[in-house]
């Protein structure tokens, strides 16, 4: 079994995601995976969050290594999904996988063609680094 990368969450993000899960009793694909990620994460105060970690409302650039295709997405809560192609929900498989990762981390995830390896290349914006500790 492949080892998952270490993840770090802010206590604010953890509280908000747990509250969303409590309010949303209906199952969705990936719910169990999200709950497992929350359980295994190291949790820090938002002011102590390292700038290279993907947090909620972070804009992250990542590459699918097999194709070399890069994407830049902002990780958002479901209510902030507005059909914009540059946002990804924390309830989506890619959002779940990105949360808490650091620049340079790689992870495997299912794709229509099998499995794809994704690498976090950069955090283009992180609220905590910008001083927005309660965004």
C-alpha cells in the first residue's frame, strides 16, 4: 500500500469542514475519504500555518505528471462553487486530495483512464500567509 503524504490543516478549516459534514448528512462520493483525511491531519492554529501548505481558499498550481498538464485551482467550500472553472470544492475528489498538502507533495488519484499522479507545484495564494486568518 502506498503511503499518503503528510497533511497539515488549520484549526479553523478543520472546524468549518467538520461543521459542514455534520450539517450535510447525505452521502457524497469521497465523504469517507475526506473524514479519513481530517482524522490523520496535523492541526495548527491559522497563524502558525506554513506558507507552502494548501488550506481552504488557497490557490494551488499542480501538475498531472503522466500528461504534464498543469492546472491552477482555488480550493473552496461548496457554497462558493459558482460554476467557475478555476474553483474546486472540498467535497470533490481533487479538493479532498489537495487539502493539507505541501509544495512538492505527490499523490495518486483515480482518473477516467486509470490512475494519475498529481504534484503540488506552488501555492499562488494562501489566506493565512496574506494575513487573512478568518477567511
